[in-house]
């Protein structure tokens, strides 16, 4: 395996390699010591110093000094992700939330203003709506970013960042990345995109004008529900700042074992995403046909209000709309819980992107209920469709509806 292939994703004649080929080969290579064709896990905390270490920069991430500063397994994974995202560089940290916090605290300073989606992962919401304003004096505005006019109306002279999550967790609302990027750039601001629900297989926000892409590696890129990690893909000027601030001095480093697990899991990302995409679309269509189902939200459905935007943003002909959908039943609070209790294949648990399908009931009293569309207010499910046989999942849903007498 050549270094050109490992680092640049090109074949011997300069032709770009396909996504699946890059998922397998980028970040991998022959181990110089043993000849193993898989990168080993390097669990050391510290590395040998040169004869005269007196002029070393002890905060450097460029050489192996101390694992908090950076380590080989992290760098292997970063090389792969930067290429898959189409970015100049990538930083891998301890979790998706660490990646969010690192982004916000690196690009925003006291007195700056940020705009963010009214529907986001709860940790992003708390960071932007509460922690950054109260502790760091950063101004923030919550808007419905699915309508670009709301972004335009919220921009101020001190706006430095527009942060969107698309599709949004948990309502599956979609934002036009190109439109958001143009508005941010016209105002001299950056656009960051949480791409976790898509993965770079389905959507590459940098190709659409985004400056920063954030992924919870815990989800689709790992794909096996057994490791935490987060990634920030952007230009090297920013990754250098993030490494110095958040990795070296805040200590948000990913462990070598988790980095190795995620790198291993990412090899099958394109295969898994095709199955997630296909099964989720089939299940969404089935749910939409059932009289017990009050609503279904999935960008792959033509009934979704942002279907055309979502389709336009797909990265490749075989891409799809992800494995997460939301739906509500025409029943009360207990009826929703009764339905979950009768499922046999689908597991009641948080997270997504696992091999097994996961469902979580989100009740009527969520603290952000006022930000959700009206159909969500009576309680709803977030279903993260896994890799089981699609027919088994559909039968499980139908059986649970019958057993719950809905």
C-alpha cells in the first residue's frame, strides 16, 4: 500500500478512488515492525524522547510525545475521515459532543454571535443556548434554519458562526446547506454542519460550501455501538487551533482503542449505509400506510416538506436519506409505551447507526417541545433502523401494534 493511496485517495494513475475503496484502505497500511497489514493499536501513554529534548514544544501534536497530544491510531483515522469528507484535515476527539464543544469554543470568542438550528441534538442546544452565553458571553440566536430567510434575518454585525444540523435530531427537518453557506459567507461568518444523520456516504457538506463538518463517530461511521468518538473536518488552519486548545489543553483526546475500533468499523460504512437507507425508506413507506400511525417524518418520503432539498444534497447516485425516522401513533402516552413493550426485534435504547435497530419514545413534556411541529406534541418515536432484514422489522412493528391493541 503506497503512501499516496493512504493519504490522498488516488490510484496509481491519479484517478480518484471510489468511496468503498477509500473506506477500506485510507488510514490503513503495513506495520513497519511486524509486517502486519493492519495498523496495530498503540496503547502507550508516552514515547521515547530524542537525545536532547530541551527545545521540544511540549504542546505539539505533530510528533509522538504524550498520548494526550495525539497518537498514531488517532492520526490514521483522521487521514481517512478528512478524505471521505473532502476536507483539508480532520481532528478526532473523545465524542461527538467533544467535537461540538471544540468547534464552538475555538471559533467563537466573548462578544461574538452565533446562529443555530432550533432543532438540534440536546447537548448542542444546551451548549449554544445556555453554557456559551452564560459562561463565556457569547450571543446566540435560535432560528428555524430550514427556511434560509430566518438565517438572513438573524445575522448581526458580530455573527461569526452559523451552525446547522441536517437532518435535525429528532424531527428530521432538513436545511439547505448551500443556501446557509452563502448567507454565512456573505456575512463573514463560518458555516458548521452536524452531518451525523447523513454520514459522508450520503452527504458531503464541504462540497456544498460548508466550512466545518462535525460527525459523531459513535454513530454510523463506527457502526457497531461499541465506541465513542467525534470528528471535525475542516481546513488545517482551524484543526491546528482545535488540537492546541481542545485536545492538548482541554484534554478531549480519543483513546487509542476507540480510534482503532472506529477505524475498523468505518471499513464497512458504504455497505451499511446502503442497507440503512433502503430499510428506513421501506419502513417509512409502510408506516405511512398504517391507520394507527399519526405521522411519519423521513426526508426520503415525497411527503416530507424538505424532500427536494434533501435529494438535491445527496453526494452520489447510490446515496440515500439515512436510517433515522420519526413517527407518532394515534394513541395516548401509555399507548406509545405499550407499543414499545411489545417489540421483539427492535430494541428500546438511545443512539443510532448501530447494527441493531433502536427506538426511543420522546414524550409530550420535552423541554424543547415548543420548537417542534404540532404533530410531534402528542409524543413520538425516533426509530434508528439497523441492519436486520427489512421484512423482519416490518413484521415486528405490525406485531407490536396488534399486541398493544392499537
